């Protein structure tokens, strides 16, 4: 039932990349009008958190955090954030 813990390089790279990207380009989390886009920020922060948690090899014991920080949740949050940001700027995915 439990996963083997260990460093997951792809997830760790994604988490660090999102952390650096949002820190260096905070305008990614704003609408074209310059107003903060909270749904996109929440989704990107969720993807970043899940990627960092999984990337360092931590697997929570409780079912709720294990689900929220799982690899599928990480990818779902990232895709939803990208879709949100693309729809704000009129880009088609």
C-alpha cells in the first residue's frame, strides 16, 4: 500500500523550476489588467508544493495530504494552472 520513498528528479526539477519561475516572473500570476489572479496562483502553488514534497521523497501517511501531494494531483494542478493562464491571455492549448 505504501510507495517506496526516494528522490524523484523530475518532480523536484518541476518544483524548483516553478519556485524560481514565479519568483522571477510574478506577472505570470496576474491578469492582463495587472490584477492578481488568485486561481492561477493557487493552482501553481499547489503544483509547486506537490512537486517539492514528492521530489524530495516524502510520502505523507494520512490519505488526505497523500492525495493532495501525489504525482497525479501535481500534474492536474499544473495543467489546470496552464489552462487558466492561457485562457486569460487568449492562447489556445
